[in-house]
C-alpha cells in the first residue's frame, strides 16, 4: 500500500510541475537592428538570486530522482542500455555538387483532412497547448486540420525526398518511425530515400503528442498500466491517430504519384513587423523563405515555405479547434494564386506573433485578428522578389542522436504516461531520448538544418548570450551551425521527425522555477541538448560536405 501511495504521489508531482508551463514572461518586441542584444531582467539577475533558484533546481532534481526510482517505466522504454526500436532513414550516401545530365525537378503535392470522419467533439479528443486538471477536450471546430505533403526529386536517380506537415501540437519519433515502418515497402518500391514528418505546433489542435491527456487517468490509472506492462493512456486518441497515420500515408503516396517536372525558384521576404522574440538574446530569423515550383505542364504551382512564428494566435489554453495562421495563409494563397501551399516551422523557440500592425474588422469572432494576420503573411510571402532558379540538386542525410534528459519533470511526466517519445536507460537514474537530426542541400546555395524540436535561432546564426549575460556565467563556445556551410544560405526545418521540446543553449539554461525564463525549461529535455544537437549537425555536415 505504501508503494502504491508513493507512486501516485510521484505522478501527481509530475503533473503539477509540468502544469507550470502555462506561465510565462511578457513578450519583448524584436528589433532586427539589435541582433543578439540582451535586455531583460532574467539576464541581469544577481548572484544571490541565481544561487537561490539554482538551489531550487537542485532540490527538484533530488526529489525527482528519489521519486522516479520508485515508479515503473513505460513498457515501451528500452531496458538497460539497449536501443529502442528506430526507423531512421539514412538518405544519400554521397552528395553531388552539380545536377545530373539533363536533370529536371520533379515535385508533387497532396493534402488531406485530419478531421474528416472524426467526431472530435465527443469528449474524448484533447486539445494541445497547456495542461489542465480538468478534461481539456475540444468543444468546437473553427476550421479544418490537415496534413500537407510535398515530394521532391532532383532527377539524379538517387531517390525521392518527402515532407509531410500536420496540423498538430507535436508528434514524437515513436509515431514518425511507426509510419515509416508501415510505408517501408512503398518507400522501397518508389525509391523514397527520405520521409520526413513535422508539425505546425498549433496550440489549438487535437493533441497528437499525448501531453494534454486526462489528469485523473494519468494519476490513478497509468502507474498500474506501467506496472503490468500495458500501454499507458495519454492525450492521444487511438482512432484519431490511426486516421492520422492513414492520412499521412495516403498523401505521401499521392504526392509521389503526382510528381511532374518543372522549375524551382527560391526567395525570401522579411516579416520583422509581424514577429517578436519573447526571450533574450534577441536573435531570430525574421524571414519567410519560399521554394516555388512551376510545373512544365502549366498546372498549379506548389509553394513550400518556412516560418519562424509560433502558432499560438488563439491562445494556449482554449478548447476551440483551429489551424491558426497557416490555415488562413493557405486559404488566401489557394484563392489568389491558384497555388498549393505547405508551411514548415523553423527555429521558433522564443518567437511568437505580433498583431500590433494588423488592420482588421472586428466582427466579435473569438479568433479576433488571426485570420487577418494569416492573410497579411500570405500577401507578404507572395511579394517575394529577386527569386533565383534552383539547380536540380537535392542532397539529404540523417543521423540518429541520443539526448540526455536532465529535466526530472519530464522523466516524471514520461513515467506517468504523458509522453510517447522513445526513451532508454543510460545508467542508474539516467535516461536518454532517442531522436534524429538531418542536413539537406537544395541547389547550390541553400542548406537546411533538420532538427527535432523548437531550437534557439542563435544556435544556427550566432548571437548567443555572452558569459557576462548568460545564466551560467559561461560563454557559448560552439560555432553557429551556419559556419559549417559558409557558402550557403542556411534555413531551419524544425519540429521535424520528433518533438523534443525547447532546445536552449547550455550556458543560458535557467532553473525551472525562475519566473522570468519564459517557461521554456519546463518543457526542455535538459541543459546539454543544444550542444549535443550542434555537435551532431556539425559532424554530419562535415561528413557529407
């Protein structure tokens, strides 16, 4: 009986602590002329203040280690130092510098509804965003949630690369790898060398990660499920996830089947007045990049674009389903430019929407200025000038990576069944999450870092906190990832193939209870994830470059 009580109390602690992610600091406006500047109080805390909050983190760690040692693992977690089951695709064995003789781009597109045939208002479909103690289930649907998929082939004969992007809060590598396994025969038959799945991280979409499940089920049910080797219940709904798998797989097959030859163009445009950075240092990519495919047969164009702006325009705690600003971008681009549209989020760790310059007619809608915001971004994207034609070269490679988990709250949440990520033991009381990173080159001039979470832009472009401003008092000593590909324009595809949370520079990783940390650390794996990712990407780029 005492053992059962300890386990229940442990899970209660995990959920209570995870719920602190709903708090946050005030947003700071982004000044593109103040690259890397540090202004907020969080980066000027006294030694006494830092000592106090560091001590609270130490106490949380001690308590977390004590409690997690009493809780059973999820049955799916790898025992000992064994490897969890993975399905990482290697990509290209060799990179090319010039197009194959006579090569042309082949690109295809498809999209499908994730809501069609699903009764998401049945009281069993949770909404991502923030954890609540009551059932945070969907109560109304404002617009559709979809998966949008683009297939690309450079004509070199080395294979097809696919990007599928879903409207959802997150998707773990567990689900990505399961979809790849189900599509293994198709990928072999159609020579798909790289299948990538990401999310747009809407805080107003059906929970596809699991973190926003029923508090009481997690509290009273999952410890026993773990104990008897059963799958814990999370915020995922089995029928919805099965439909998501089927929809992703169908769009991948259709996008590959729909590929047609044409020309590809690249350009970008600034969104500086529409985005703000909520955490110093003030570093972000204020651009929206666009790859525009023009088919030889005169058919619909395909726009594959990036954004570094969080999809939290309808708040993080609501129960209304909306696709946020990407949905309204798509509606405008479809109607005004007869083009298919697919958006991928980039390095958007601390960046969010700025509606202050948006003019809109207030009709009393619960969404307020969000539709107008999406249309404004679409119009700005359509204004891209000075496009350059992209040579038919697509190089891509992936590597598995293991991230140490030092955040005891997430270990507790995982043992409570609230996360679905692949975890393994890494020693007594130590855990790692298995994930993956990637690197891609499109044409001669564009490089793409493929990362599995919400990464800080300074990791890629520089401007990390110096020693006298960082929380640790130490400098960030690793080179920006862009320096590994100095002759190319580096962009980021984030939340790709896994959701590991925030990726924060090691030297500026703050205590979880510090009130001015913008609530990032509570949903970050730990204080070495950034250096692990940066080193892995630099090694990968060096190996293929």
